[in-house]
C-alpha cells in the first residue's frame, strides 16, 4: 500500500535533518499547524495521520495490527524510511511519544532524538507510580466513550485542551475528535489508556526533550518528573500552560524550548 495515501503524509521544509511530527489520540496532523511552520526553514518536516485519524485511509485499519501501539510504531518506521533524510527527530504528542519510543526500540539508532509533548508511559496509578488516574476512572471513561463517543468527545475535548482564554482551540479539538471514525477511536482509546510502556523507556539512551504543561489533566507534572528520572539523556521543560496540547495553546514557548534542544541537528553537516 502507498504510504502517502495510507497515512496522508505531507513533506515540506528544507534542512539537513528531518522532524517527524506524530499526533495524539483524537487528533490529526492539522494540530501541528501552530508549531511546525516555525521549523520549515531549518528542517525537513514530515507530517502524517495515524491510521484511523484525519485523512488517513480508513480501509488500512486492521484491528489485530492496531491492537497495541506496536502496529503504529511499525507504520512510523516505514514513514521514516520512505520520507526522512539525515538524522531523524521525532516530535510526538501524548500517546505518540510512546509510539516513537517503540519505533526507536524496534530499529535502534534510526531516531536521533525525541521531543515528547505531554507524554505518559502509563495513565493508571500503581503503588509506586503516579499516572494521574485510578483504574476505575479509566474504565469509567472507556465505558462512557463506548456508549456515546460523540457525546464524550464534545464533553472531553475542551477539558483536554484547557486553554480557557482560547476557546477556538477547544472547538478545533472537538471537531477533530468528532471526525474520527467512532469504532476506530474506541479501540485506539483502549490501546492508549490501558497501555504501560514504562519498561520500554528504561535505559533508552536517545536524547529526549520532555515538554510538559504546568497544569495537564491527562499527563500531570509527576509523570514528567518520572520520565526525566528514568530517561538517562533527557531534558525536562515545564511550559506555563493549562491543558494537554501546549503545541497548540503555547506554541511559542514550545518552539523556544525546541530550538535550544534541536540546535545540534539544525547545523549538522548534511553529508
């Protein structure tokens, strides 16, 4: 299958390294429109939709393949092989930060660095870990989503976005959620919110920038602190922002932090 059609791949920009932007649950590549243009003069930029989201080919969705995040990680590596040039930096929002981690594990050394925006390796609290939710909370959330996806989307998208001073962003995220095919979204929600990728992170030596909002319902500060503690080559940056999508509601702050982190790859010799 043609990857460009399957994942609605867009390629733009110029530079010696490639930034691959991978969106979160309920989103699509348009969510990067507030941040990605900042890098077009210094990087090759690749945008794509996860299968089942945005303008991806819905016929490519396979329930067995996408029953875990590994299926999405294999897709990501195919996109990197086909469209990336030079060192590859993955910019992953939310669950895509873990999809990128798995892609890195599957093909060690292919991804030069990660920018993880609002990442969470596990959403459920355990005795020695704070994920932000009790198991019953997640089960209730998923049950509500199963019974009334559009209602859940309309209610939850503004809460996930936050950004109380920017109501248009809540509308944009709500519309993205509501455009996602419900049956695919329901499965992806279970895969996302029931995943536990903490073991996949241990010992990951790839440089990582962790960008996290100061107030995020989905990925609280404790999660970012955990990631910074277990990732040996990580940089941790708190963005003054309410909500789970700082790349939309605080893009300038994200761009400043990313510029510092990405400087070595913006100037690297293309040869």
